[in-house]
C-alpha cells in the first residue's frame, strides 16, 4: 500500500465519519429543538392551568368578601335604623316631661301632674335601657345629666329656667346626632322664648 492509498482511505474514513457526524449533529439539533418545544409547551400549559386556578380562587375570595361586606352593610344599616327608632322614642319621652316642666316653669301650673310624674318615673328608666342597648357612652352620659337635672325639679319642686332645661335636652340631642353620624355640627334653640 502506498502512501497515496493510505491517505485516500484515511480521507474516506474521515469523510464518512464527518458526514455521519454531520448527520448525527443535525439529528441531535432537530431532536433537541423538538424536546425544547415540547418542554416549553408543557411549561406553558402548567403555567396557564396555574393562572386559571389562581384566577378562580381569587374570584371566589372576592365574591366571599363582597358577600361579607353586603352582610356588614345590612347589619350596620339595620343597627342605624334601630338606633334612630329608639332615639325617636326617647325624644318622645323627654318631650312629654319637658312640656310639663315648661308649664310649671312658666307658672301656667303650680305643680307637676301626678300622672306625668308617674310617667316620668316609668319612662326615664325605659329610655335609659333603650339608650344603653344601642348607644355610645357619651349619649348615655348626656341623658343621665339631663335626667339628674330634671329629677330635683320633678320630685323636690326645685326651680329651673326653660333655657336651662332646653339646654340639657339639646346637649342630649347633639350627642345622639354625633352617634348617628350627623356631622353638620351641633344644634341649639335659636328662638326668643
């Protein structure tokens, strides 16, 4: 064998291996690309499923929060209307005694009617209970201050002016307004009598 033949055979072997290597390389590249695409597709699919699951859980949580907010709003609204109704009852009770005290303080009558005195005794405790059930301590304090002011007038014949009595009632009304969330400021009697 001559050197030329050895080079030819070696070149043929190298060429055949090189072509095969080229084929193996091309096949490996194609197969790697195919696997990468499939893995990417699988990951996208998992990610999409994860996102859909997360969206569904968030929507469910949001709906639950909305339901809780609606329940709280309904409870608060109901509580507000209950409080308003009770305050109306208390104002009615206070108005009755104020009417009688006004008549005595303006000398239209010399003493407080026994029926009104009995009604005052009964209703002041009822009003206290009503206020204690739904109200703030500030409202209860102003109510107590007003009743403590009225008691010596009703039971002991102590004198007081209409302005003093009305001021005590206005103080209680203003605390009720604050408790109800009325923010326009306090009210007071602006009349001349």
